[in-house]
């Protein structure tokens, strides 16, 4: 712990002090409206608190930055807004998500699973990291930054006390060597002590990144190292401690969360995952003059026009998962394969994967006939898995190879029509018979002084189940399955009208050979087909300083036994938004509500660290209980700050506050958070 904090402090100090001289200091004049002498609007974070006259000189450059993410294995970039907005800031650290879509185990950073089927991601290669999507960042979710001044963000979240509270520190730093080359680091430390016994979480991530965005050569790289430790309590022994406390032996009206007995008390899961990701491309092209006005006599400037790109992406990943337990709970597991008379459990497995992708692209827009971009690519992946051996001596080792070839067609330029399609098919190893094709198209047109966006998405895939759904060896769970490929077809449509604050989405998916964990927490495939229908409406209203944001999602599974989903999921956020202190301080005061209809939600099994169907002899419904949070959210120049009373409605209605079977959510607790941006 001390080494982690020392590393955190050292890297933060280096980021704040070592590169102030990267640009020559300029002199700048800012008027009372926040514009410089050239008519450019200056970032509010760089404007002095008080302007004593119409013209004030300050030192430094006005900060300009942009952020992006890597879209796919071809290294395509997607621009994203800089992380400076304060709307929903109070929800950014909630494990159940910004609008409460996830079931989880109460404590911050615990495993989670989305109730909204269309929000679920493809599983991780190890499947043990996917339940930690609130903390573990994939390469396609990492934020790269390019800025003209060093950029640092420090964020701190806290709830509760030193006995049962939770804390999270985040530090993000990025600096440019020049206009093209940037590098930085990201540190994330999470510690949730837990309001219920034996459920603490301790996660740490350190990531280093760099990028070079030039005319001819472009590169983005990440090194990410993750340590995740999760203590497991198996849920509470009896739900009536929450739902009907007066029925218990002690007959109390309410029990302190720390006084409720849990099933497990000496059980821990650990995950150590690191990956190195590098994507690069080299562009061939030509230079041409930039069009100028007829009366402009200055020498013509030139721009580089890329024609062809050569692409290479590599990802190396190593993940180790271990499960240790000293609990003697014979009835908790149905089977025992190793040392039946010894309650001690020491399960472990390791995955190593290396994937290379190469491609060549003919780019869009280099002349009037190049209306779209076209890319051809091929990939090769080798995966190595180490599992426990039934004999208890040595390990069982598995090697898998995959060769894919594919292509991409895209049109990204213009304001009216855009489309993108990418697909790949397997040619060798485990990839034979697998394919995946997906695409999207959007049309944007004016309507009543507004722009209407129509978006259609589609995907067809035939994929092999993840390795750990086919093979896994441990003390209480052991399987080697011969599974069919899972065939999926998905179609989605979206209508968005910005001025009306309206977004409507609908989709349908058909799945053949759906793969899941059954009532015994064992992998199984459903014979035949399964369908899911979904529709979601986001409608926000505004009247003066009053705002009401609404999200309503309806979904239907054709087989609720195999794929249980709540019919309705609701999120409502009512708040006042206004400015104080000469319009420098932005304030939101409000309350939000999360609610979903009752259903037999998946249960959680610590020994495989995944969710599964509830056992047939232990069926319980969760849902039908609103969760209300009251908050104050403030933004002052560089600083965002919130105070929130979480689960404020505890005790106001029948207590049935579970987001996973036998795992009640935390009681009422005060949370606060602070995020501070530095531009120097």
C-alpha cells in the first residue's frame, strides 16, 4: 500500500513540475467577455476570477486540447468530448452506472452485470475481468489527449468512514513534446471496505500511454497493469434480515449491516491483468495548395493529402486469476474434484494472448472520385491457457491459434450521410467457421430549424464461445465442453432530435446456441433460437432553471428462464440548474431515481467470479424498489465538486433493496467527490 501511494505521489509531482517549459510563454490580453486579442474565446479555467478593467494581461497560453479513443483493431480514431462536464458527475463513480443499468454486489468496484441486454459487451478472453467493467479499461475505452499545455486531472471520491467506507483516487496526466508527440500516465486506486462483512475490494491500475499524430506516421500505445482483489462473502445468510427483520430470532426492527451474518468469511478472488497495445500506420500521399480567397496575395499554404495507409496493430495480454478460500461450507458447492476432505481452496489459471493485425487502406477524399475509404486486413492470434491438473501434479496446457481476414468500407466525411461496415472471416485454427460482420449508417437532415439524425446498425456473427466457457479446472468446478458456435443477428435503429432533447432507440436480436451459466453455475447452450426485443426513450424537459431528464427502457426475452430480463428499467433526474457568483459558479441541486420491475435476476458465484441463473430451489425476485439519491453538483472554473446522499429513501417503504439475489445494496450514506483540472 505504501509503495502504491509513493508511486502515485511521485508520478503526479513529475507530471505537475517537469514540463512547464515545453512552450515559450506568451503574453495575452483577455477582455471582460472572455475573448483574447484575436477574437478567440478562451477556456474559462484560464480567465482570472475578477477582471478589474476591460483589458487584463495574463501569462501563459490558452489551453486547447482534444481527446479520442481507438475505435477498432485498425487504429481508427473517434473524437470524444474532453472530460470537463459536470452533468452526472455525482454518478460517475457509482458501480451501477450513470443511470443505474447494472446489478452488482453493493460494494464499490464489485462484480456487476448490465440489466439492459443491448448494453452488454463481448466477454473478455478470460471472462473473469468482464464483471469489473466499472474499473478495468479496455484499449478501445482508453482516452488519449493532445494539448498545447500540460493537462492534469486529479479526482477523489469518498463515502462513509474508515471502518466501512469507500475511497477512490484517480490521476490523469498528458503532455505534448510538440504538436504531434504526446505521452502521459493514468493511475486509478480504489478501496471499498464494505458495509457488509467480508466484501472489501482493493483495485489498482497504472497505465502509461503515448501518441504521435503526424501527416505520414501515426501511433498510439498503452501499457496497462491491473491488480484486483475482491473479498467474497457469498451474500447474507437470510434475506429476512433486510425484508422482514422482525421475523428473525432477535426480533429487531432493523439490523446494522455489519451485524448481518454472511455465508463466507475467508474467501478471496484475485486478478492480475496487464496488456501492451500498439497501433500504428504510415500514410502515402501528396501535398496540395489550400484554396484561398481571390484577393489574398499571401503565399499559398499547403496541406498533406493521405492516399494509402499501411496499418499494424499488436496487443499482448497476460491475465492470472486465483481463488482462495478457507471457508468450510460443504453445502455451498455441489461438487468437489480435488482433495474432498480438505476445505482449503487454491484455484488458479493463467492466460497469455498475442494478436497482430496488418492492413492496407485506400483513404477517403483524396480526390473527387474517392467517396469512401476501403481497407483490407488480416490478423493472427495465439492464445495460451494454463489450468489445474486433476492429478494435482503439474498443469494442463492449451494452445489456440486464430487467423482472420477482413475488410472495411467507410464514409466519414460530409454532414449528411455517413456509413461504416467492417467484417472478418476465419481461415485457420480455431477461427475456421467463425465470422463477424457489422455496420452502421446515419442520415442527418434539417427539420424546423433543427437537425434530425437517423441511425441504423446491424451485426451478424458466428463465434466460438470463450475458452473458459469451454474449459475450466478448479476444486469445485470442472468442465471440458464441446460447444457449437453461437450465431447472432442484431438490428438497431435510432432517431435523435437535439432541439427536442429526444432520442428513441429500438432493436431486435436473434441468438442461436445462446451460451450461459445455468442453475448449477455450469456453462450450457440453449438448443434452438432465442429472441430479445428492446426499445428505449430518452426525453429531457427544461423550464427555466428546472430540468427533468428521463430514460425508459423496455425489453423482452423470449425465454425468461434462460435469459431473464426486467420488462421495464427507469431513470429520472429532476434538478435545478443555475449560476451564482457573477455566473462563475454553476450549480445543480436535484434528486434522481432508479427503478426496474421485478424479475429473477442472475445470482453470483464467487468460485467462478461470474453471474449465473438462480438455482431452482432458491428462486427470489429482485426489483420493484426505487433507489433515490439527493445531490448538489457544482462546477467552478477548473473544479467539479458534488455531495450526494445515496439511498436517501431507506426506511420509507418496504425494505427490499437488492441488486443481486442475497446481496443487499448499501444503506443510506453520504458521498462526495472532487475533480480538479490543471492546465500548466
